[in-house]
C-alpha cells in the first residue's frame, strides 16, 4: 500500500512516493528517469531524516532528493496506488503477520470514517493538519461538560484523551457506535505521519489543565 500520490522532484529528474514498510514506519521510494533500480530509504522516527538502504547509491540518489521527497509527501493520508514494478527489483516476501497488518491498515484507510476525519482536518493546501485536529480536540475538551467533570474529578490524562478523541471522532463520522478499537486504529494510521505524535498538543493541554485542577 502506497501512502501518497507520486510527486516530482527538483533535486534530480525523478518521481517519489511514500510507502508503508513491512517492519513498520514509513519509507521513501525514488524512481529516477532512465534508471531501473529505485532508490529506497526509511524515515527516522526521531529526526525525520532519511536513512538510505544499503543498496541505494547516494551518488545516484542523494540524501537531498530523499529530504525533498519527505517534505513533498508529508502529512498526506494513505491511499491505494498501483504497485510500481521493476524487473531488476525483487521485493522481500512479507510474513503472514506483516501481510495481515497491511491488509488491516488498508481496510481502515478505505473506511468512510477515516475519509471523514481526513476531510474534516484538511487545510487549505490539501494536507492533513495536525494543528487543526488538536485545536478542535482541545476546544472540545474545554467546552464539554463531561470532560470538565473529568478534570475536576482528577481522572487520568489517558482516560480524558480517550473520551475526547472517541466523542469527536464519533461526531465527525456520524457513527455513534465507533468503538475504541476502531478509533485507535484510525489514530495509529494518522500517527505514523507525524513524528511528534498525533495528539501531542492535546496531551500537553490535558496535563496542564489537570495540574491547574490539582492546584485549586
């Protein structure tokens, strides 16, 4: 399953896209004009920098090209694309567990609920916005009578976040029966696009309000 549309690079004459790695996380594939062998790199979860695969020659696929590809494909939702094939490239076989995991992610990415959430928090540039998502969740946490009572009762930050996210996702999708497991799967898919963490701002705000409530 490919994660984003194919983009054109300016650093070198090539196209690139993100893909889900069998072992987890995201990777970048670059296809240079006139060269059958693609360039491959994983994306560091800590720095966001490309980590070139051992078989990728930096003289052909420079790190700058991967950095440009990472920037151009950032924060876009998963979507299906036709598989890019090369006669000289043999993809490693997936284990059953990896194949099942990818199928499950594909199912989530194709769901109406996932599309609704992507649509709700897509900015004017057509990219999924973590800022819009967190601002909306924080606003709901401040205005919801249930959430305010949870703060007053010193509920755990995890329980408050679970309530806020589940309720907002149900409201956005129109699916009042959206389960915690389904919410978690959608969140996990979105979380892989953001090295800082999907709910970082929301988590920071919840901890701040709990600290304030404790001091009263």
